């Protein structure tokens, strides 16, 4: 699942709907049940992916897999 492309279309549609409502000075935004379910599922998938990515990063940091690069400078030879 980690390499799957995320389908964020429901989130983008919701954002457009909110912008449109704001531009028309509407007081509310209504979603039909299918749009609401798609948005909820998409947000759940996005949050799960972010959580998994965070766990991977934390495990790498704790396991000491960080690569150490050592550089020594001796000034070189001018002649």
C-alpha cells in the first residue's frame, strides 16, 4: 500500500465546493451521502499513509540507520 498513488479527488472537490460557497457568501455547505463517504474514506487513507510514513521515519532515526559522512580537510598543497 505504501507505493499506491493516493486518489485525492474527493478532497479537491470538497475544497472547491467550500471556495465556491465562500465566494457566494453561503452559510453552509451540503454534501450528499456518497460525497461525504468518499471524502471520509479518502481522509482516512491520507491520514493512515501519513502515520505510516511517520513511523518509518521514527524507526530509521531510532535504529541509527542515519548515514554518517566524515570529511577531513588538510589544507592541500599550494605548490
